[in-house]
C-alpha cells in the first residue's frame, strides 16, 4: 500500500452521475481523486493507496457504508477521516453510528464538498498557487 499524498480523496458512491460530478468538482479544485462504487471496491483502492479523506455513501450494494467502516477500521490502523455523504433523514446520526469525522447531507452544495475536503486536507496545491 502506498502512502497517501496530501490531496488524495476517495469517493465511495454507487450513483455514477453523482460520483462523476463530485470527482470532477474535486479534481477541478486540484485534488487527486479515486473512486469506488461500493465498500468492497473502496477497500481494494485503499490497499493500493491510503487516501487523505474518504467521502462515503451509506446505502450501496455489495458492501454498504456501515460494513465498509467496520472492515476499514479493522484492517487499517492509521485510518483516514471518513465523511458520510447521505440522503438519510438524519445525516449526523448516520455519521455518529460509524464514528465518522463529518457528514454532508444530500442534496448538498458543491462548494460544501470542496470546503469539507479542504477542512481535512487543507487547500489543494491548485488553490494555493492561484
């Protein structure tokens, strides 16, 4: 497993349109982005490279967010922060259930996604050079 670089974000989301949109916004903001459509894919991506932050949908096929969070913490001692991204009625409660570091409620403002990532990773290199 490679070490995380400062701007690595892993997006775990089963909605391909939302995944593409969030990835595009974060790449445009200067972050390196990896994507997974479910928790099992996310664990495989993490084996390749530990991200700096994880944006995690909760309701996904194959391995949902609750299962992913349990397995992630069992496998990786030095874990990246998790931001729950959910349409559930009480996003804060979903985040607390898995001990997440933050949450974003769907629908969200795209600027909030960038601000949340920056809170954990700092501004991207692109943002600091412009």
